[in-house]
């Protein structure tokens, strides 16, 4: 899977990018920076993917997504109910 689509990592509260990097180094070792290089340099946000997917599936509004991301999901029917 990693060869087809390189994973991206986004910090979620209570961690920010720096504390997430420190935790990854603690877990994977100080010389293993392959995951740290995948942390996106964006502010940590409290968005919850399960809640967002549920709202999209139920056709409910969600202000946790960027408007372009929301448009993309709706145009392609992503996460809609069967």
C-alpha cells in the first residue's frame, strides 16, 4: 500500500506536530524518521473522521471539512449511505 499511496499523518489534539513527532520517535526509535517525514505541517484540529463520515452518510452538514473537500466528497458520492 505504501508504494501506491504514501500515507500522510495529521496531528490530533492533544498532540501537535512536534509532540506527535516525539511520540513517534519514542515508539519507533530515534533513527526511524520515515513516519515523521509524513506528518503534514498543518495545525492540529479536533476533527473526528468517524463523525464526519457519519454526517456525510446521513446527508447532514459538517463544518469540520474544507468546502472543497466537502464538495469533492458529495460530487463523488463518498461516504453516502447504501
